């Protein structure tokens, strides 16, 4: 394997690890929100953030 190929494999491996960590964090946050019965408040907050981003892009 060339050094370039080795570098690409390391980069891909890092990307996969990072996405796995983010997935675990998202799942933990979502589980916490559901267990604390704040799902409706979270969904409202999420909707407001989407609208805010749309306005900022205009």
C-alpha cells in the first residue's frame, strides 16, 4: 500500500469514528429528552431553529 493510500485509509477511518461518536451523542441527547418528557419542547425549538436559519439565509 502506498503512503497516499495509507493516508486515505486513515482519513476514512477517522471520518467513520467521528460519525459514530456524533451518532452516539445524538442518541444520548434524544433519549434524555424523551425520558425527561421534553420532546414537544425540543421539537418546537428545532422548528424555530430551522425557521431562524431560513431567515438568515435570505
